[in-house]
C-alpha cells in the first residue's frame, strides 16, 4: 500500500486555502479537511461545540484551542487509511503541538498574500452553505447571480466576512501564525508561496506536490462518520 501523505495549508483568511485545497484534493486525491467547515457543520447541527464556537466566530476571533483539538484530532485519528490535507488547522502553537503529538505531517504550505488583496477578496466572497462551495463575484462568479451553480439555491455571505469582523480576523491571524510558521520551518517541512493570484501560485504548489506524491485522476473519497 502507498505511504499515506499528510499535508497542512496555512494562510490568513481569504488567502485561498479552501480554493487551493480543493484543487489539491482533485489533482492528488487527498481528503480536504477544513476546520472552518467542521465548525460550520457543528453550528448548523446545533451541537454543544457549535453553539460555543459561533460566539467566537461571530466576533472574528479564534475558537479556543481545547474546543478545536477536541473536535479535530479524533477525526484525524480515525483516518488511518486516508491521505489528507488540513485547511485551517493548526492555527496556534498549542494546536500545532497537539497535532504533532497525534500524527506526522509531511508538508506544510504557507500562503503569503498582501493585506489589500485579502480584504478585496473576502468582501466579494459568497458561499453555498449546504455544500461549502465558494464563489467570488470577480474571480469565480456563479453562473446566475446570487445562486449556487449546482442546486440553484441562494448564496449567502458569512457574518465574519463582513467588514468589522474581517479586520479583527486579519490582525489576529498575524499574531498567532508566526510561532506556528516558525515551528514548521524548524522542522524543515515549510514551503512558503507568495502571490496575489491563486492561478499563478498553483503551478508552484502542484509541482511541489508532484515531487512528493503520485498525481491521480479525481478519485471519490468519503469521510468516515464522526
Ligand atoms: P475558516 O473557514 O477556516 P479562514 O478565516 O481561515 O476561515 P477563509 O475565510 O476560509 O479563511 P481561505 O479558505 O483561505 O479563507 O480562502 P478561500 O475561501 O479559498 O478564498 C477566499 C475568496 O477569495 C473566495 O471568494 C475565493 O473564490 C477567492 N479567491 C481565491 N483565489 C483568488 C484569486 O486568485 N483571485 C481572486 N480575485 N479571488 C480569489 O475559519 C472561519 C473561522 O472559524 C474559526 C475562526 O473563528 C475563523 O475565523 N476557526 C478556528 N478557530 C480556532 N482554531 C482553528 N483551527 C480554527 N479554524 C477555524
Ligand atoms: Mg476556507
């Protein structure tokens, strides 16, 4: 059996973690695990963790480490036969240390995007809440304005993409990300990619992963039930 591959993608809100993770999942067959999507699923299902997380997300601040690790690590530990890509976790040094003690990560990709670009992107982002499909009114607009391409259902804007929460999210990210980046740099697995356009950053990311994993045609993957 091929060796399992574990990757992490780091980057500020709006840096394209979700967009790039989807491309990686399609091209390399990794399971895309988004911490933001886990939280939103929990909020939608009104779980205890979801109700608690919402109070933080709405203020544009991070959900406490113990809530995140309790939600995420058991899911990862179940995935003994899947290669995966973690998007949005770890966000803090404590989360990175918890992940370290639970499993080995092969590659960490860190996205560096200028502040003005992030602001511009996020205020134009709309999502289909049921599927998590993300649109941008300039970069990848839906075929019909305000409607999801696949289902035709209405698109929404997250509360934390609105102006006030957004400034707080970007400022907060910078402070907590530095020790995480330093940790992965010290482990020799960090790959930083800078740019203002996902399409121009993608060839670098794709060739980096090509050297590490066998590309595959899209393979259907299913996430084990929690
Ligand atoms: P999330 O959901 O993890 P964030 O804040 O990390 O949210 P976000 O907002 O999901 O990050 P992203 O995934 O990095 O951004 O970016 P994206 O969605 O792919 O792209 C952003 C927009 O830009 C989209 O509209 C996309 O189409 C467009 N775009 C992409 N590329 C380009 C391009 O080249 N050009 C243009 N013009 N547009 C482009 O977390 C949400 C909250 O949950 C909590 C926190 O409160 C967080 O704020 N949380 C955690 N808290 C604690 N610990 C954790 N580990 C947590 N994880 C989540
Ligand atoms: Mg995202």
